[in-house]
C-alpha cells in the first residue's frame, strides 16, 4: 500500500458511518491519482463504495455502514423523473411527463395558493410580420 492509499484509508476510517465522497482531495495529488488509489482499495476489498449518482460515489470502511447508506439513498430512476427516497424531503427531477396520471384528481390542501390574474392587454407589437 502506497502513501496515498494509506492517507485515504485513514480519512475513510475517520469519517465513520457518513463515508467520504469520491471528489475528495489530497495534498500534492491529482484527482486521477486519488480515483486510482480509491479504485485499488475498493478492488482489494479494503473499502466499500455506494453509487450516489452517475458521477459520485461514497466510500466506507465498514460494509455495514455502506449497506445502511445504500438503503437510505435508494433512488428510483427513469428518463422522466428521479425521486430521492432517502431524505425527509422528496426531490423530484422532472424531465418530460409528470409522475402522476393525466386524469388524476387535483390535490388541494390548506397550503394551496390559487392565483387568478387579469387577462393581459393585447400586445402592441409581436414578432410575427406579414411580409416574411
């Protein structure tokens, strides 16, 4: 084990149950060197990783901590939306269609605000010209 791997392993051990993000920094080392060292430690079975997104992983020293984090961060992914079920606030990333059916009833609660605006006046100028 080289000095960088030893340094990273010490940081991951110290992080405990929260783990360490894959974008961590180490003095006098490039991001590629850090990524390679983390990959070597992962392949050797010394550390365990949990994929958070397509670019980010979290690294853990204890397999149990990694499993707990993975179940807490479980996501439902599709091209239209991704719902993060691990936090108390659900984060919706909508692309395209809404996650509910088109004929679903409206949900109106005490906190729902309904705003009715006046019809705007006819525009004085538009970007549509007859001669073009």
